[in-house]
């Protein structure tokens, strides 16, 4: 059963009402099962993860770096949950991490999960003053970033300030970190930034 916000509230309300009724002594009695009687069982709903392989991953939303288990079947994610063996979150996920599945899927009008067509899966580049985005390869983007960073640093690196004090900095470059990186990655980025002489350096979580 797919739990929507509406039926979650309905189920919660029903559970509270039932437990209140039990406390007041007016809950319906549990049916007495005759051990000799043949039981007609209700087939349990097939688990979404029954035939899936499990891939361990890190939550991509914030720098806490919680561990997640992704269940994958036929190259598609069928479910995501907290990794109970991960030392940081021990299986728990916050509300954002719990919604990771919906970063990749949206629901069509029949309630079927379909891959979100808005997901960026390619490098798009818009040249200065251009109005159109052009598709590029990841290798091109990495080379271009490295080339432009070096050229800017070579041109603007200052060893001393106007008062003659040693500063070894490049004010023409800035670095913005990402909350999608782990604390360890951000630690390494900070080292790179300092070694490059970049002083304009920030991060949305101030890591
Ligand atoms: S967004 Fe939540 S689940 Fe994801 S890493 Fe941060 S705290 Fe953990």
C-alpha cells in the first residue's frame, strides 16, 4: 500500500481512536481462533525489495553524511532506507533523507512512480553573454574549470599587500562548498582552497 500524506493521517487517527476505545473498555473483542479450524491466510503484500540488490550510498543532501541503502532492480532504484550498519545514522534518516527516493521519481496521474524528467544528467554550458545552453562532456567541463582556475590564479595571485605584508592570496577567485559533500570531502576542499590562496570561501552550512 502506498502511504500518502492523507491516508497516513487517516491511519494515525484510526489507531489513536482504537487505543482510546480499548482504554475505555469499549473496543471490540479480539476474535477467538479455534485451533482446529483451518485458517484462510491473507497473502502478505510482496516486498518492493524482495528481488532487488542492495547498494550502500551516502545521503546526498547534507554534510552529516548519513548512510543509505539503495535497493536496485533492473538498473532502477526500487526503495531507499537508512543503513543500520552506518556509524553516523545507525539506520535513521531525517525527513529530507527519508524523501531521497523522490529525488529520482515523481508520480504520474495513476500514482505510478516514473523517473523525474527534470533531473540533470548531463553537463550544460552557457558561454559568457550567450543565451543558449550547450551540452558538453564531463571531461570537457573538468578541463575547462582547471584551465580557467589556473589562468586566473596566475594573473591575480598577490604575494604582498599594499603595505608590503606577505598575504599569498588570490582575490579574483571564490569557492562555494556544497552541502551534498561529506564533512571529510569539505575538509579536503578547505585544504585545497587555502593552498590555492583563495580567501573568498563559503558554504551554505558553514562547514
Ligand atoms: S539530509 Fe538528513 S539523512 Fe541526509 S545526510 Fe543530512 S541529516 Fe542525514
